C-alpha cells in the first residue's frame, strides 16, 4: 500500500486528511490521508509478503532492480527537485544536490551489498580446529523508516537504500512537512519495478500518531531521524516489542580554526556549513572556535562573505529558502535574544533578522557557553564564534556538548587537522572542508551521545539492516573431546598441557 495524494474529499470520504504546505507561501501543495493503526498494520502485512519475495532474489537481481530505480529517479529528477523545492523550500539547485547524494547512496548500497553481506569463513582456532566456522548476514525482514523534513531524500535514502540492498522490505513514514517527496520515492520504485509485490517498498502518510503506529506494528527494526526528544518516544514505543532501533538525533556541530589555517577557506566553509538549507542541517556548523591571533582575519572574511549572500523573501536567487517548520522560527529567535542578553556581540544580523518564514544570517561573537545558542541545537541560519587560547581549549569546548554528531577542522596541514579531529567526540569529521563525509557513501554516518547511535551508509550501514548468523560445521572427529560425559582424565590432562603451552608463557 502506497499512500497517494487525495485530490478531492470524494476519493476517500471516511479518511481524515492533512495538507502539505509550501513553507515560503503557505499555499497547499497537496493533501494526503492520515494512516492510522489499521492502515499501518495493513502495510506491514503487505511488507511481510514483499520481504519474502525480495529476500529470495539473488543479490545481483536486487542490484539490477535498485539500478532500475536509480535510472527512474534520474529520468524524472526535474519533477522530484520541484517537489522538494515546493515542500521543503530549499532552492532547486540544492534540491538537485540532494538528489545526487541520494543516488550515490543508492548506487553504493546496491553495488556492495552482495560483497559485504556474503557468507565468509573465519578462523576456528586451535582448540576447535575440527570445526569450520562461517558468518553470514541475513535480512531482518521488514524495516520501518521514519524520515525527516530537512533532507527528505538524502537522509531517508541512507536507510531505505541500505535496507533494500540487504534484502529487507521497507515501510517509510516521511515527515508530514515533506510527505509528497516520500510518496514519490516509493511510487518511483514501483514504476521501476512493476512486477515486484507492492509490499517491497511502501509509504504510509500521517502525523506523529502514524509514526507511533509504525513503531508498534511489529516491524523488525526502526530507523529514525529527528530530535532526541522524539527519539526517546520512539525508543519507548519500540521497547514494548523489543524492536531494535537506529537513532540519528541531530547535533550541535563545531568548527575549529587552528594555527596555520587558510582563514578564507575556513570562513567560506563556515558559511556553507551553517547557512545551507537555512541552517536546517543536522551536521551543519553552529559553533566556531578560532585560535587566538586568527580571529580578526576570520571575522573579516566572514563579514565579507555574508555581504554577498542574498536571502529573504524578495531575493529570487536567494542562497537559501525559508524555515520549513514554522515552530522552529521561535526557537531561533529565542536563541538569538538570550545570547545577546547574556553578552554576545552581534557581528552580523540580530533579532531583526527573524522575518518569518525567512531568517537572515546571524553571527554572534562570544556567546556564553551556557547560552541556548551554544548548548541547544538551533537548526537555523545562525553562527556563534568564540576566540580560544589554543587548540586544546577549542577541543575541550567542542567536546563539552551533549551532542556528538560531526565536526570540521581547518589547520595548516591535513595531518595536523586529522590529529585534532581524532580528539573530537564525534561520529564524523572533515578536515579543511565541511560535511565532506556526507558525500562519500563508503563512510558510516552517525553520532554519539544525544546525537543517537547506529550507523547508516557504508558497510556499517548495510550491516545495520541485517542479522548476523554464526554457523559451525564439524569437519572431523578428534580423540580429545571434552564436551561429552565420556571424556577421560587423560583428555583433561592433555588440555591442561595445551593451556600452559599456549597461554602460560610470557
């Protein structure tokens, strides 16, 4: 069952519906049905049928079918980009970049699943030399994916593509703010694979209650992206059935400008990392720590770069769009107001930059570390900049966050940058760049602390959606078998000598 938009009340007279709105204009893009417990249970039942069919295919055949889906997305990319632009508000070029990244993930998962998840032998060890030992990764069955609105293609594709490549069926619940994009993804899969059962990949639509119903519907795993607050609710719901979960819950990512850094490049990286998608990026840059002596040049470059960026409702070629979720506007406003009240200096913009649904860039210098603009995830086009005595202080402050998703380091050499990155408590880091890890499908994506746990992308992402099975096979009998009630004292004496010879010597 793939939920589709409803053109008129007569199409579904008894179903409650909700609207997907254009965040820039408030105009209705489309209406969708609210799927309740019955509809979600029905979708999961269909997924069970689809999972059996899909898992029975050879990895090479799943690869072919996922490739056909990728080709369909490419052919219809203009329509998809327009839909993302309408629902999320981001510029069409940014929507295209998101499509590109999603295709990279889909392609990598399809190409590498057979190799990563194939059965392989492992050493049995001397004590069990008569046994052949193998590991194999089997599909889980049905995976539920609850996706976000800020990157409605790239982020859920990191779960959907990998779950499908691993041999699972998928039931996808997209954000209510970008429902049409989620529906488009499953419908395009069906167009690319018209002979596949409906249950292989479906979308259910609705609000929070629909996501809760998916958690309670008996799926074999939930992959969730969203706030830590909602993530806790998802985990609690899944705990009732011991349903395993993968959590990606946002961040408060830092950028460090170390000695010898290319200050201009660091400033440009900061602007992109902080402002792209109106700052609505879980791996976006929100905090900057600049080593003493570089702050003047860095702030000058930041100010110069900001002067060239067009934003707001009147700029047709604006660098980024409106806030997608109306409620987030007040969060951003509160963070700015509180930081200034506590002593932060506005370098660029301020409270007046908040012009719903748009927010102009805001740079706050020396915001206190205990202010919400530094401690909480702002998820808006704001940047806090603080001068630090040295890299040690920068690392200490960067690691002080309850989050631990990603970070960036600009340093005089890549080696020095990597040394600093290794000291950061994050799941990912980029050196002399921002968010570069997101464009490399082989790298795992995920964080620690309040940023969640589990990984999408890469080999780790494929294994997240598989259950490991260990199998031993007895190849021959041995005269010394201690795992029987017929063992003799001689057997135990021989094993005692073995332990001494194998482990007792320095």
